[in-house]
C-alpha cells in the first residue's frame, strides 16, 4: 500500500514534465495492479486548485475518475487524526498539508509515500517517486 501525494495527480492534470510516469502509476492503481490511498485532503486541495483556475470540467472528470480505480482508496482524516498531524508537524518540522499526508501514511501502514516533495525524506516512511514504483514492477503483456 502506498500513500499517493497530491503532486502525482497534479503532474498529470497540469501536463508537467513527469506526467508520463505519473500516468503509468495511476493506470496501475486504476487496474488494481497496485494498492494505494489518497487523503480526502488531497481531493479537497485539487478541488480548490481547479476551481481557482476555472477548470470545472477537469474537476468533474477527476472526481468521476476516482470512482473507477480498483486499487485506490480514499483515506478520510478525523478531527483526532488532524490533531495527531499537528503533533507530527511539531515533531518533524513538516507543514500541515505534509503532516496530514504523513499521518495518513502512518495510519494505513504505507510502504512509501509517493511524492516529488522532498519534505518527506528522512521520515519513518520512505518517499518514493512514481518512476521508482513503475520501474520496480514487472511489466505484463
């Protein structure tokens, strides 16, 4: 199980330079070849961002796409979890959005946090980039 950070989805949505490796990772999650979790915080962050850019059609497509992923689960933080995230932010120096992601990763016993955010380096749960996971999986033909 991996915790998938917000920036993996944004790479694809914004057609950034690493979007192809992110698309492959997301395809694997969609087909159930990988198991991962995203936080409701990630979903809300993407909602706010796409609304700000007036990309409501893209937002609707994103939200609808989440319903067909076989290997992707939505982790909803509770108020208690967010309090724990504040404690983690204090202990680790992470900002709150990263601390919420880290708390979720700990809660689901994630093997790694899949992210380009180097703030996740040197934590109990390792950070891996999408290409690391895609390249480590055997290709099926």
